């Protein structure tokens, strides 16, 4: 059968009335009126109604139509007519017309569906006539090819395609060229764990899947391309969150001879065009906040600016307070900060504030507690307000810009980091609970001037990645205090509390790069081993350059107003990084592992204590981690031999019967005495000497509960 003359279901309209058309697609829904059968035929373009009526349709075709079921794939010929007045369906684009079928062929049949696919009503109600229970996500992913037939899902992917096309057209106009970089590359430390790929031709050697094209895009700048981009797949083996996938798509771009202003202007222009495809106009220019300002005002480096409720610094108000809790915290160099929840006194009752927030929710955020006060007229009302002087109460009302009906929430702690973190989570929780976050609003912001380094127990680590340029180059890599005061020339683009992308101006000279490596504790030899090919390139006239990467899954999901990136990804993994469709990850054949040299990788490294696996008694002692004295050996060996003989006798008489299970009565056994005494073997280290791994004074076991 030829399909060159096929028409698209969703493209037909009143202008086509009288034409004979050839259609092909899937049966979306059926309505049987006895002699007349109505079906909705669906293809990628949309839905149109077909009519099988004895008045127009040959008898054999009418008979054939009675076998149709949902999701049968068919092709049909018929004439387009105008629907009778009053029977129009405003819920589909082709609702003013219908097709009188004269010929039909069933191309393939469908089994009973695991879940309903149709999103359109046969009648004009605007929703399906039968209410449905939500379909579990894992079931949808298991039958993803059916889930993707739904018009809503197809529209997501069609619009994603248009967004990608918009990106490519825009960057092409700006002089960027798309260059592909390797998927199989060298494992380098970039913050998350790499996915490793074993090499068959180089046994026990591995490629790594890229977490980003970071080094390659910088090499393209060294190569003189000046403006590069690609829409590429990246991979990170990290703990999953609800909106994170082990593989994801990134818009990666890099440019030479530019500064931060170039990136800001370019990305603002690009994002505005991308959001327009989803019907949203972003306001320009995007506001900017330093990292410190974002933390001080919202407690997050991903500030949600759709609502105010910024932090208020109140430490100085309580310098001479008699409230003992605040006094103790201030004596330890602590801070006191709060938020004003405007006009929420009726919504946040005393019971909610004291028993929910102060005792349950805020402690879950990491703080020890929360102080609350309601503003009644020009006074404060709470269970602790009597501990504050009149002057302190006036200052609180003035500092928090409070009015009658407001509620002030305060968190105090010796740690500024904890106060900011807990108060930031409280800010979002309260705003979400009270419906204070506008749902149809988009608030972009640039977050800049991140710390270059974060402190660790061993020293410092890169906040971004080790190729990020510092705000100054006159630093001493051995001065830990000075390193923590350095800022980076990095930036994140945040919308509605979601980080959509980030980047930085890069280091382009060998001396500064080596100082950063030294600060990170990497010797020249270690740096050469990990990044040798890249460092060599810095010796050949690299230009100043910088770039940014946008997480396309998150950006598209936000543009299309869907909360999950899995809705805009064709074949995603579930929240456990498992694919219900393909059952990946899965085990592979023994022969494959053998061919890749992955069997017995540790054969040259003996397990701790394996030297004691000589005789049965020593092996059992090693496995059970129970020691014995040499004088006990003969007695234990006799007992083991008796046990072996008994097991052999029982095994010989067992026949084909399943072994019976007997349960003996439990009896408590206690050590003599009432004082706890540490074993001398702990002090000498002999107790855990055969343990494969220890943690403190304990035998470390595998983590089996996540």
C-alpha cells in the first residue's frame, strides 16, 4: 500500500470539506450507536472523527469495523463532510468536520492495554467520560512506547525538539559552531563518580563516560575555534533525587576573548527565546545576586525570588537580652535571624507554630528550635515575649517591618551556616504551605562570586571545578585561611529556585593552574597523571576563555511547566536509576566478563586475614571472627569432626523430605557482674585484626539499607 497521498488527521478543517482523503493512524476511542460506529483516529498531528454508516460505507467495511478496538493501527479512505449543527466537538482541532469512511484496512491489532492511552473525549465534555486512577510511573516506563503515544507526551517531545532547534539557530547566528566531543574518555576527578567502561583491547583498563565535556571544550578554545557549542549527553554516577537522572542532556558552550558580561547577555537572550516557545516572556535584564547575598537573604545558592520573605538580621537587637537561650548563643559567637510571614496570624495558629514548627519541622531542618511571635496591634504575642524588654520588642517590630497580623519566625544558633540553611528551608516550607509562591511566574537571577574553595578535613576542595578562574591570582596556595577568602569567577543561572545552568571564566595560564592544584593537594606528578594532556595544551598560547552549560532536561521541563524531567525525556530511568522497559542495569554473561578481563580482578591482593584460611578450624575462626587459644584447638577440632560425621549421617537418612525446622525456647544470657568492661583484645587490636574493614572500634559491615 502506498502512503504518498496520506493526509494528516490533525491538519484537516472546514476548507477541506468535500475532499476524499487517505488517513492512517491508531484508534484512539470508539462510540458504537448500533448501525453507526464513530471512532477517533489519531496520528502525530492530532485526531479526527471517522464515521462508519450504512448510508456511505460499504457493507463489508461496516462489518469489518465491528472488530476495531483501542490502539488498532488502521488506514482508511473517506470523504470529509461538515458535522451536523450541535454535534461539533470543540475539544479537538478538527471538531467541525468528520470523515465518512468508504474503505478501511486493519494494519495491525493491539492486545489489551496495560493502561488507558486516549486523552480525548468522544463527547464535548473536555475530559474522558470515565474517571481514572493515576497510572504508576514504573508501569508507564515499562510500556514507554505506549505512554509516548499519548498526545500530551508527544507534544512535550515535539516542543523539546523546537527548543533544541531554537538553540541551534540562535547560536549559529551568534557565530558558534557545533563540535562533538568524545563519549569514551579518561577518568578525571570532576566532583561526582564516573561511569566506567572496560576496554577489551586493553585488559583491566577503563574508559569513563563524560560528566561534562569540560576539558575538551577548553582544548577547542586552545585550538582557536573561539565559539563552540553542542547539545550533548553527560553521565554522573551519583545518588539520585526526584529530578535527577544518571544520564542527562546538556547545552555546553564555550567562547574565547570574552568576560562574564558576554555570557550573561548571550544566555539571557537565548533563555528568553526558549521560554517564548512555551508561551512565557522572561523579564530582562535578569537581576544578579552574589553568592553571599543569596545565602544571607534566602539561605540558598538557588534563591527562589518569586516571593519576598527575605531574612532579617536581628543579632544586635539582643546584645543585652535577658532571654537565656539567646544569651547563651550570643556568648558562643552565634547569630539570630528571622523572617516576617506577612498577614499569616490566622493561618499559623499557636498550636501550629509551637507543636508543628518549633518542635517537629524546624528540628528536622537541623536547628535546635524556633522562636515565634505574632504581631497584635503594636505589640508582640508569644509564649516567651515576657522575657524581652519593651525596647527589644519595639526594635523587633521595627526591624522586621511588622504590621498587625504578621508572624515573625526566628532561628538562633552558634553556626551561621546552620541558621541560614534551616531558615532557608523554613522560608520555602511556610511559603508553600500558605500558597505564597506564584505558580505562573518566572523569576530568573544570576548568582555570582561563589567561593573558589570549600573547607574539608584535609584542607580545601574546589567549589566548582579546578579550572575555574579565581577573582585574583596573588594568593598563596599554602595559606588555608587566604584560600577560603578567594572568590571565583563563576556564575549560576537560577529560575524559581532551580539551578538551570552554571559556568565560569577559566584559568588560561599554567602558573595559576599549578597554584590551584597545589592548593588542592595535587603534586605536579599527580596533576600530570590526571590532567597531563590538558596541562600540556596550556603551554601553547591558550586564549582567555569561559563558558556555561545549561541542563536541558530541567530547562525544557520548566518551560513546559511539568514538574518532572522524566516527562520530557523519551526513555528515562526511574528514581532508582532503573529502566523498567529494558530492565537495565542487568547482569551480563560470564563469558563477557571473562573477555573483558573483569574476573578475579583482585587475585593479586589477598583479603585481610586470608592467610589464616589454612585448616577448617582456622577458616571458621576467620569467617566467624571468633578467636581461640592453641590449647583449645584439639577440643574444637574433635567437636567439628563430630559435627561433620553427624551431618553426614543425617544427610544419608534425609531421603527426599524437606528438613524440619524446630525452634528452641529463647533464654537470656548475661555476663557476670554489673559493670561494663572493655575486652583486652580491643585494646591490643587483636579483636578486629582480621576484619576486612573497621570504623572506629567497630567491625564495618556493608550498607544494605538506603
